[in-house]
C-alpha cells in the first residue's frame, strides 16, 4: 500500500513540476494573479534571461526522473532548492498560493525520508 501511495504521489508531483517547467519555456498557460511584490520578483527573474530557463530545465528533468522512478534521490537533490524557493516565494510574497508550496515541501520531504539511507553519506 505504501508503495502505491508513493508511486501515485511521485507521478503527480513529477507531472506538476514537468508541466510547470514546460510552461516556463513555452508559455502555454496564463500566469496566475500575484501580489505586486510577487510580480515584481517574477518580472526581474524573467528579465534576467537565464534564471527562469534554468529553473524550467531543472523542473522538467527532476519531474521526469520522479515520473520514471529513475535516480529519485538525485531528482530530490536537484529539486530541493527550487521547491524551497517556491514555498518561500508563496509564504512571503504571494500567500494565496502557499498551498502548492506546502504540498511540494511535504512530498519531497516524505520521499527523502523514505530514502534517507541515500542521503546519509552527505552528512559524514
């Protein structure tokens, strides 16, 4: 049962990240309403011309790895900074979307906890 829950959650989170990353590159979905400060940060990141494409590519790769169940610990490592920033962005600048950040943080935390043996070497 635990494996089926994790598989479903892994695929769901992987798809969310892959679609979000693809949208950053291809702009096929409209941007949601944001607070003025949230929009100011997003405009600055987009105008930098390299941050958002890099984030998009990492989201697509990490999401695809989660969906395919390949190198999941590696996917968690590359996605952790992005998910932390999604959570912080919504918590501090756009509170209406904080639910997505909480779900992503909790999911990645749960995946990492279930694979804690893979991460122990990082702390030796």
